[in-house]
C-alpha cells in the first residue's frame, strides 16, 4: 500500500533507494576490487533519478559516499587533476 501511494505521488522510499545504491556499488566494487569516479558518478545519477529529483545531487553524492564507507569498499582516486574526488565530497 505504501509503495503504491509513493509511486502515485512521485515519492521514493529511502530504504528502497539505499538498497538500489548498495547493490549497484557492490557490483562495481566486486568487478575490479574498487569503485572509481565514473562508477560513483553513474551511481549518483541512478540515485538522483530513482529519488525522482526529490534529493539534490549533493545529497545523492553524500548518501552514496556513506554507503561506500559503511561497507568499507575501496575507492580509486587518481594523482592528477581531480584526484581527490572522493575525499572532497
């Protein structure tokens, strides 16, 4: 019932968003042992769309970062321009 109302009113359930993001990041983390910037950005885009634009991109980035840290997945940061992308979120 709650899911139907949320769908009808264009809302999203936070636990569903968290689960979707966790599954996506888990897949990225297990592909090659880490999450890179492109994979992170793709995850944020999926989260933003799933949240039906009710969360800002900044909040989506913070939520994805929290999930990465909670699961202790490794993140690849480069040494060149924009290398500390994850630390700067």
